[in-house]
C-alpha cells in the first residue's frame, strides 16, 4: 500500500506531530545538521497532506537520552495526546529518536494502533494496526535498542581497556597534571601548589587528624589551590580558603600516593515512591576497585603511608555501638575515652563529669543488668581521677627509656611545622610579586590614550600591589613569631626534661588533648572491673599495650555517698497554688504536662503528689457544693452549665470573645460565668439578626473583619445553641448606623 493510501481524512483532520530529540547537550550544540534535518520534517508532513497550521513540533526533549524512563516530558505529552485521539501522524527522523527502550516504544505503538495514528520516518509511513507495518516498527525498536547497547559496549570497552593500562585521562586532584606521553602524570609545575599539598601530608603525620590539619592551615593563614581545568596542563590556579572537604580529599585520594585508579565508585538505580528512577553514586571499598596500579607515577607519599593514613582516618570516626575503635581525640579532662571498656560486658565506657564546675571525670557503662520495674543497674559507674592517675604512672614508667629521644623528636617536629608554613608563605609572596609585575607590564603596554582599557588595568595593578603588601606583611609577622632554632644549651635543657616526665606531663602547656594522644600511641585498651563492698571497694585494671603486652593493676576506689533527694522550691510553690483548686490527680497531670519530674527522675502520679503535700503540710482541695453565677468553672463544667459542646466554648476562648483564667501553663482553663457571658448564649436569636454569610454581604466586609469587630465590641453577636439555625448571629446594620 502506498503512503497516500494509508492516510485517511480522519487522520488529516487531526494534528501532525514532529518529534525532535538529541541525546546530549553536546550533540545539540555540535550536531546541528541532524537537528536541522529533524525540523525539516515539517515539509514532509505538508507533502503528505497536512496544512501548516495543523503541524506541531515537539522539541522539549533536546539534550535528553531516549533510553531514560519518566524524564522526557515532551514524549510523555505526545503519548497522552495520541491516547486522546488528537494526533493523526507522528513524524521522526528514525525510530531511535522516538525511543531507545522497547517498553516506551511498544507502549506508543499500542496506543497508535488503537487510536488510528500513523508513524512516519524518512523511509515511509506505517500504520501500527497493520500486521506488516507493526512487524517492521517492532524490528526498528529492537534495532534502536540494540544499537544503543552496541555503542555503549564499544565505548565502555575502550574506556576500560585504556584505564587498565593507566592511560585514560580523567580529572586529577590539585597538585598533579597530565604530561605529554600516554598515561604520564607529573607534579604541578607551581611550587606553591605542591608545597601546600606536601604541608598537608606532613602535618597529618604530626597530628593524625583531618580536622587538625584543616585547623592548622587556617591558623597559619595558608591558602588552598583549586584547579578548575584539571584536564589541561598549565591551567590557571585559584587560591581560596581551605575547607575540611578539600583537606579530606587530599588525604584520601590514592593519586597522591602514586597510584592510578579507575572504578572507585559505581552508579546505582533506585525507584522513587513516585515511580521515577533515581541514580546515585556509591563509593566502593578498595578491594572492589576496577583498576589499581601502584607506583604509576611520582607521589607525595608512598603506598604504605597512604594505607596507614586511611586506617588512622577510619579510627578517628566515632565507632558504632559495640564495635571496635577509639574515635578521634576530643576535649575533656578524662584521659581514657575510647580506650576504657567495661569488664562485665566489654562495651566502651562513656564519660560523665561532676563536681562544682563539672570538671571531675568519671566512667560508666551504657549496658544495664537485671531490669526491675523498667529500670536496671549499671554494670559500672566509677570516678575517673584515681584510674587516670594509675594509668598515667604506668604509662610514664613505660615511656621513660625512650623519653630523651621523644623530647628531641617533638622539638624537631615543631621546627618542621613552622618551617613548612613559612616556606609556603614565601611562595605566596613570590607568587603575589609575579602577579604584581605582570599587572604592571600589562598597564605599561597599553596605549595611554585608551583610557577605557587603561583604567581597568590600573585598577588590577593596584589590587595586585595591595595583595603583595598583605602577603609580605603576613610573612614578616610569621617570621617574627617563629620560635628560634634550638641551641646546644636548649637541647641540653630538653634532654634534662626527659629525666622528669612527670613534670612535663603536669606542665600547664601540656593540654588534655596532648595527654590523650600520647596514651593512644602505646595503649590499645584499658579494661575496668569494679568490686564494691559495704566499707570499701577496688577496681581491677587490665592494660593492653600495642604489641600484645598486658599489665594488671588494682586500685582502691571511693564509695560515692548517697545523694540527698529534694523537690525544687518552684515545684513546691506550684503545688501549693494548684492544691487550692484541683485534686491530686489533676495536679499530677499538670506537672507532667510541664515536663516536671520527681527528684528520682520519675513522672508524677496522684500518690506522689499526695506524699509531697503531706510532707510540706499543703492542704488538699475541698469541693464546694453547687456552682453559682460568677464562680470559676472548668470549660467542661461551664459548657454543661450553658448547654453547649466544650469545643464551642474552647473556640470562643481562643477567638477572644470571652475571657478565661489559667493558674499556670498546661493547667486547665477556667471561665467565670457572669450574667454577661450567659447572655451571649441563647436558644433563639433576636429578630432580624444575621448569619455570618448574610452579615458579610450586609456590611460589605470579609468574615475576618466581622469577627474582629465582634471581638473588640463594635458589633454585637450571640450564639444560638439549639435548633437547625444554631451558630453565630450578628446584629444587622440598621441598629449599628452610628458605629461606622
């Protein structure tokens, strides 16, 4: 059957749709000829008999792949129009433009066949309801999907094969650049860039914490380089303030250890609740990387150092419950957080502080023993002062043979840290001087008469000179603040300090964080078991050293005196006020609503309130017989007295139409029933009074304005509580002429 024979008047009476699509934005930008050919299908539709005003072009999916599901708004809209019988023919350059997955392709064909819609490409016109045409269209869809698979397989195969040789060029972290040869990776030619990266690794070796390195960079006033054009050698470097993420990326990226990697992450597809596909990237463990080539290029550190750094960073993360790990060193006077464990259950011990200034440390186990009435006893709760002192004495005794070398090593590390920072500041000054000289040359080279350009270059020169002056001033300040190099006499003094480690340990300049860091260099765990009797007690300590050695200690511990329990004065005063109006159960309810607790941390009950009253001599509430007008009533009693629902009275309270009293926050509202309040609630409204909708029309204002005028007394209103017309009734305008 010819093309014209398949086209009927019914199809010509409907719209002709031209579907235009390119897979990526790069194709839209570069493959302009393909896009132009798709737009030219308008002429083909006119040749098939459709007038120009009946032809529509759908190009909302430009830059979107045909293999995605649920993200092509233009395609989904076209399918909806086909289902509604509004489309007579769909024209595309080829089947792959319409869809590259069979699910979307066959859904379109099924709807087109049922709704008598034609499908046309550059080769012909097809009717999906005809067996032969549907067979051809089905083969086109299969070929389009298989073509995409073949193309993707070829590209991914080439990428993986090149990556396996270490020659695939991908983005490199700052400090590394691609060379001219295949797979060649070189250090960045700028010494300022490589200097700050080397300083990061050097400082991490000293402090052992990513956050510590980040704070050190900020304290030293050092800038961090960013390299936007990571693929381009010699691309311009941007210097910014260092961030934690940037420092963490430097310390965890394997390229800095001379390794070439590929496939360190993997894409995962997830289906959202609304049915759309979400793609996220998951970082893989090292043993699942697709490519790992060690010693591929020169690095800032070796591979063994990189592995040790990763283990250290992993230990710094707070461990999960019941999992090994010490976590990062934190503030606080307790010396054994992360090291101390419970001798009963093996859990890591938590730290608490008590005393007048919350400065006396202690340790407790988060596990509980036998449960009684929903509560359990701790396996362990003990003061930490004696335990910390005992562990410190054993640690200093073990450190004494190498104390002299440790002191000198610490002095050398201090000098190296200052030298690394000063050297980086010198590079920044040199770089600022270069930028100032370059700005000067540009200004000198411009024609003086071209003031539009000269003014801009002059401003850039002045800015560069200002940055140079600031860099030189910072370098001078850092040089003046740098500690002097140790002399022979100072080295002898340091060696003398090695003979008295206790004095160094107790020195004000030695922080609690330093002491905890030192303990972790030799200790793996301190297992604590506490034994108590009626008169005294002791704690058994088992110290496990790095390397497997074990030391056992037994130290006396003090018995904690029982804490005196006393209810706070504010709660007692509140109970005294509430007891004049409420019974014990209602008082307990109010106290619990205010989140108050007994001295033992329990919630209040009627019995506990009764005991508190008896102890402090507070009389109980006495009910008075009968409720007379003017007396304070609860909302429920007042609603019952007025013949209303309590919700209606609550609404009038919240709207401010009537007043209420509340003894304390969370206490029940009470209403004083006066004759004026009783007059607001009637069985029959006065003649002529209007409902809310009628009142808004009569006064010509909104409902909110009517309510506000009733609230402030400018309008009178009553509430009809019975009958079919119950509700609010407003006085009509005839009686309010003098008010507006």
